[in-house]
C-alpha cells in the first residue's frame, strides 16, 4: 500500500490524494439533533425495556441492547436534515430594465 503524504497542517485544505472527480459521494456528517435524538432514544428505550421485561439473562439483555441501538439508529435517521443552501455560480445579477419613478410622480402626500 502506498504511503500518503502529509497535508502540511493547513486547516481547511484538502489532502493531495483526495479525488476531485464528481463520482465520489460525500457522506454527510450527523447533525447535533440526530446525535441527541438517537442517544436519548437508545438510553430511554434500553431502560424501559429492561424494567418492563425484568430479564436477568445475558441473552435477554443483549437482545434488548441491540434492539435499542437499532431503534436509536432509526430515530436518528428520520430526523429531518437541514436544507442545503444554493450558491450562485459566478453569474452577474440581472439588470432591471425599467427606469426608477421619481418621487414627485408618485403623488404621495407628505405631512405638513
């Protein structure tokens, strides 16, 4: 396996071995809401299932733990993602073709 060169300690810079093609799919990072909801779901569902089932075997505890983790993952995945911002592509703004209306032409009444 080839060694990867150091990035150089420059924050915000991409490593030189990172592919630039559009074929790579960036994996989004979990949001704080996803982490919080998932963690709370795992903790609460584990406690509730352990208290309700009153299991004392290792197998029962393992089944409860795995099911709580799966439930927490499902809850975390269903939390809505924030909408991504649309960035303008180096296009100049459209020019307005109409002329501005002078203030005297609007017939607005001013306080006397």
